[in-house]
C-alpha cells in the first residue's frame, strides 16, 4: 500500500480539496503531477468531467490512477519528473490547469520542471502548486533542540531533496518567468504537525518572537501561477500568527467573584470596564498576564459621568516596581492594585507586554536592585545636599545678621564721629575762651603789678607816711 494512500474522500483543509475547488471550469484539460492513488483525479474526472493526464513515478499508484485518467505517464521512465521523457511525450498538449501538490520538493531541478510546465499551459491556463514550508516553527523548534529528523510524511518527508521557504519559492517562480495570481497557506500550530515539539523548552521571549514571525505557522504554501501578470489575491496578509494573545484579569475590589477576563494582543492591550454593576467599588486589582513579563506603557484611567479621564497611579504591586508605567511580573508577584473613586463610571486600562525569560527577569531584578541602591545613594546625597544647603542658608543668615550689625556699628561709629567732631569744636571754643580769659587775667595781673609798684612808690613818699600817721591816730580816737 502506498504511503500516500489517503483514500478517495476529499478531506476538508487538505491540498486536494483546495485544488479541486480552484478548478473552476468543467470539462477542462488538466495535467496532474504526482497524483499518488488518484484521490483528486477521481473527483476531477467524475464530478467536474475534466480530462486529466497524469505523471506518476510510482508504477503501482500510477496504474490505479490511470483508471480515471486519459493519458498516464507512469513508472520510473515515463513518470520520472527528473528526466524530460514525460515532457517529450506530452509536449503537444495544452492544459487549462496543471496541478503539482507537494511535488517540487521531491525533484532535483524543480525550477526546470516549472519552465517545462509553462510550455504546456494554455495562454490563460493556471498552475496550482502546494509546497511545504521548511521555515515552519515546528522545524525551527526542533533545530533549537539540536535535532533534525526526517519523517515518513510531512515537512521533513525523507524523500524530499529540496527544501523551500517563502522567499525561495518566490525566487523560483520569478526565475521560471511565471506570475502569481493567488497566495495562501494551510496553517498548523507546532503541536499539530508530525514533528513532536512545543514551546515549553524555549524562553518566553523566543516563543513570542517565533510566533511574531511572518508565515511561522504556514505548513504548506498554496500558489496559483499564470503566464501573464494579473492582480494578486494574497490571503496570507502579514502572515503573523494570531496566537500571541495575553489573558488579562481584573478583580474589582480584589474579589474572585468580581473577576473579569479579557484577551488582547501582547503588544497593545486595551480594556474598558463599565462599573455600573460594581457600585461603591473602591479598588481594582490588575493581573496583566499569568506569565513572567515586562509590563510597560501602563496607563489606567477612571472616567466620570462627564467622560473626563483621570489618570491613576497604582498604590501597590506584588511585581517589581520600576515606575508608575512599568512593572516586571515574576512568578512571585503579578498583581497591580489601584484605588478608585466610588463614583467612577468606567475604568480604562492600557499597556504593552513583553514576555521575559528567567534570565532576563534575574537581570531585571539585578538592575532594579542596582537602581534602588543608586536611588538610596541619590537620596543620601540629596539629604547631604539639603543639609549643606541648610548650613549655607544658616551661614547666609548669620552673614546677613553680621552685615546688619556691622551696618549698625558703622552708623553708630559715624554718629560718634560726628559727636566727636562736635565736641572737638566745643573744646576748641572752650580753649579759645580759656585763652582769652588767661590773656585777660595776664593783662589784669600786669596792671595789678603796676599798681603795686605805684603803691610802693607812694608808700615810700613822705606825704604817704604823714597821711598814714594821721589816719591811724584818727582811727584810735574813733573818728
């Protein structure tokens, strides 16, 4: 039994189902490469009445499929796509559709085969391709585990000789001078593939990065090609996995019965809560995510009845506080608490989230410790600065007091100098007066001396002596 024998039912989500739906015309010419047991061939022939030619290297499978085909190139010679025998046998044919599902990765020169297929295509014909994606996260996770194992089927089928990722497929198509009109992919998560891996053994930030990669969950790329350029229907869009969501919990008043759960993208969480059902509530407890993570650009607003937003700061957290907009969540603590007004009508919560590994958390803890130590040093320096500023201020005040005292003393000295000058003038006036008195006394003394001289002269005169005798005699007689 062929390993590619999946029965004849078109399984939903399979490449065969996709190709069947993409063949829009009935009764058209189809070339199918590598049809295996003819699952798709059967449905195209019986339901859409297509004329299907096949090329199949497995002779047993080819014989089974030939029952539904018009022209069958089968076996190791005619059905071998690594040689051109099949093409030589079909080169006069023209097809509306050429289908190669998970075929090119088995070929030695897939680009050469694409060029040959182009020659077999009608002017408005289409080539339907499916190609496994080697850059799927399952393969990368296995490589990160230092492993790379081939499998019987799937991405690492042991018969694959070429491996493709998105850009290498685009380059091959461009080299074959074909034009893409449709791009899509069958997507599978890492645990849905044949490769037994998961994200448990990689750090959270690696998990987040892998999930944010373009086309990370594309298991098989689906392309429709043509000879002429046309509008491209790109169903991959940005190709980013939408599993990178975080579950945020908010407990009104910190109570489990009031727990609210929200799912948002890690990079842009936005939550709004109507508080009508929680009258008189006075706090909310935020659990941004149940993982170790860096929460940044954190903003929480309470909105009043006038739609006025008032930004809140948390009053405590069990995580590591960086500032009011940034908190590190650890295994030991992931809660952030806010006090709110009992009249609050709505609460709005905004933040961004980055998953952290244990190593990064430890580094963050170390950095936070260093930050706290630096803050302590800064606080000590600020206290020392304050103390020095107070000393300087005291010295300035003392200096001002001294200056005031000096000014007062200088004023007093000036007053004393003025008083001294006034007294000096007075002393000078007194000295002058004394001088004048002395001169007056001196004059009087001279005059007195002169009188005494005159008196002496008189006393020596005879008449004076007679006069004195007469005077004394009269005095004795009482006259």
